[in-house]
C-alpha cells in the first residue's frame, strides 16, 4: 500500500471531500484506512466496566484508500506516490511532483 500510518492525507472524493487529516490505522487486507477527524459514525454501546454509562459514541469509520491522496510535506500539495530503489537496495517512497523522499512523521 502506498499510504502508511501517520501520513497526512486529503480526501478527494465522497461526502468528506476536501477534509484533511492524519492516518490513524491502515487495513491492507480490505484496502481501507481510518483518517483522524473524517467519516464519523454514531456507535451505540452497551454499558461496560470501562464505560458504565453506555450510550451513543462518535467514532471514525474506515474510508477506502482510493478516496484519499497523500500530502507531500515539502511541496504541501496532494500528490501521487512513487517508489524508488536506492544504491544500497533500500526502497523509499517519493513524491511524484517534487521527487522528494516521503517519510511517515
């Protein structure tokens, strides 16, 4: 997957188009990610020892990975991700617009 945990992404399609956030969790098997502050759902929970009150909880739901684009930290634009192999055999992710190495902060 080209998107990893702690990447900053922008939603490019769907109900939350234009919102930005940090990737909290990645599900490679289903191709979905959870983005901080995007795609909230209401979850009805029963009382537990951790939450004795129970009730309705707002939480982030997964988005499909095709609905987001990574924001490059150097050029600060939405960009596609490329992969490059260095001389020592290490693989890195690069920004397609400025060819800068991407690190997950």
